[in-house]
C-alpha cells in the first residue's frame, strides 16, 4: 500500500472512529453497553437529536431491547461521498472486506446516493474486484406503496427501484432574506433567482461552494435547468459577483442573513424556514424570510441507505423502517406542542422539513407547521439535461470563486457605467438590451463562456450546451486520456478548472481595461466595496 493510500485510509478511519470515543448524551438513559447503530450524516444537530432519540425509544418499545444511535458528521454530502469512495476503493485494492465502520448514511440529495450505488471496479493483476458503497435492500412492495404511493415527484424517483436508497424527506431550494437589510438597500424582498443579481446587492449575497455541498450543487443545477443554460449562467455569474463569500457549509448563509451580515442567500428550504422560526421565537419578528421561487425550484428526495459491510444490518434495516413510519415522519413537520395527545412530533426541536410519506399530507395537513404540499409544488422540468450538473462545480468555481476579485471588479465597472440601466429587481441586463457600444462590448465579454480543446485540434465552446456530453465524457470522465490534453499525473477536472479560470480572469480584466479607455464614470453607491 503506498503512502497516499495509507493516509487516506487512516484519516477516514479516524473520522469514523471519533463517535466511538464520545461519551453518552447528557441525560441519556441508554447504557453504553447497549447495541449501537452508527450513522454517517451531514444532518444538523437538531435532526440528529430527534431521530436518534426517537429511534432509541421506538426500538425499545417495539423489540424490548435498548439501542444506542451514534452519529458521525465528517462534512457535507459531497465530502462524505468522496471519503467513502476512497475507503471502499482502498479496501478493494488491499483485498480487505469493505465497510465495517458504520451502518447507514442518512441525508443528502438523490444524486449523491445514486453515485454511491454505482459499482466501484478495479483490476489487480488481471483480477477484477467490484463493490458498491450502499447495499441493496428488499422491502415488501405493498409496504413501499403504502409509504410512497407513486414513485415519482417532478423528475425524481422517491426511492431507488433497485433498493440501494430510500427517500426519508423532501427538500426544496430557495432564497433566505433579511427584510431590514433589504429595506436599507431600498430593495423589495426577492421572489425569483434573478433578484440576487441586482447591482445593489454587491457584497451582500451569501453563497456556498458547490464542490463541498451536494444540496447546493442541486440548487445551482436547478437554476440552470429551470432558466436554461445561457440565462442560468448569467444569473449565477452575477450572483457570484455579488457574493460576500463562498462558504464550505450550507448552514452558514441562513445564519449570516439572520444576523444582517448578508442581505440574502441561496439555501435549502428547511434551513431557511428553521432559521426564520428561530429568529421569530427569539423576538426578532419577521425580519427573516424564505421563499421558493415559484416555478423555478425543484423537489428532491433526501435519502437514507445501508452501507455495504454494515456492522449491524438488522438494526440498520429497522432504522430505515422507523424513519419511514408515521411516527418518524411527524418529526419533520409537527410542532413541539399541539392539542393532540398521541405522542407524535418532536420533543425538543421543530425541524421544519417536508415529510416524504404521502399519507402525512392527507391525514395531518392541519397539524403541520408549514402549509406546503411538495407533491403539488413540484412541476416537472421540461429540458432535463443531466450533463448540466457535471459542470456546476467546475464552472462555478472557475467563474466566480477562483477569480472572484477580478469578477467583482468587472461587475463594478459594468454597473457603474453611465449607460447601465438600473431597473427593478429580477431584470438581467444583457448586451442586446443596451445601445451604448462600450457597455455592450463589456457585457458581451462578461457573459462569454470558456472554450476547451479536444482531440485532433477540436475546440468546444461551453456556451453551447450541445457539446456538454462530449466534454463530460472526454474530460470529466477521462475518455480523452490518450489524447495528451492534460499531464498524465494530473486530474483532468482540476486542469479543466484552471484553464476555465484563466479564461474568465482574462475576460474580467478586459472589461476593466475597457473602462480605462474613457474618463472614469461617476461612481454609483451600491453595495459593499
């Protein structure tokens, strides 16, 4: 085993070993000697507490046996997926049994879990070894039908038909905003994604790095799918130019927006709703709000799956069954206290999430905190190009994060141009909307997409979504590895990101240089410098 692989395995083992060293929760009545279930999850403390304690109580009532749930939160969903892939691949290479350190993974979008169910295959001296990270489970189809009904919402399935993962809740994506800050900026509350592009929001938008958050990748992919490849990237580029930061955690934007450190941000629906509720309960009134942009969001299942090589497969299966019961589904949306004495609902935290069990909306709609029916809210996406997602992290990182200083300077030069039309929120100003030749040239350069070479001197322009499949297969999937387009020791995605970043920075510098061709315009006082 080489040094790199040893480091990967040791780091991952250490991360998974942390929960085993943590003492019991305060007030926990479950013995440390009880049977344990280890769950890897990106979920926040509130979800972990309610579902952990809920399962422990349910299991003892149903089976007469105390159990203990131990949670491990090593990072966001994308980071967890990469660590699991590294661990399972190393086990295959070393001829060791896979898994054995945890039982379940809970939380994250359907895309991440679909990736985890894909086979990992390696060749060792002519011997093919293969495994999946998640394990296939078979449940009675009638039970699945009772829980889910039709296995479909918008363009997603609610559970994997092959049994590798099962949705436990539903997630939407939208905008969290601070009314007080928006009032100071003289802006209305946002209702559509393009509202985050307003020039007055420079330095006031809270964003998350999609390379570190699968849920935010889904949110940005949704913007591209709903608005189209061209208009979607126009919005994302301007949002990136307005960004105050790019956090590694999807929890940070709602917190910062609530404190007035940012005016608005993109977030998962339950983070926005939960933080708005927390502010209100703390005496902050209605200053914090959350909105699902009508017709511009999507609904995605938030799954759970048993890991291959689970320590206790029987207990893992029981936790999945519990998480889909009415008792557990009530934890997502019921208040802590109501007038019904049936032991349904959370005991400490109101989670403000959307149950995935259809019967909850038929039987308990009046008891739910949020009057939202996701099965009515979600509408299918007409142009569902699965290639879009593969380019979200690499393009957004190169366009907005690696080159943020240059991007912000170019955006400032554009919006401070005397001919720039400052209209209402939600209006994206493009080159064909202005008559001033200089400003038109600046906007054309600003919205330009990068190009990348292919085999035999071919050049692919990323402005054309028709080339995405080829570039994805050739670059991101390594299909052009023999074409000498990148150094053999390099990761092609990293090379792609650097080359894209170089082109974006050059575009942004050109825009600033264009403004120097004439006397500097009178500055427009908008946003933060």
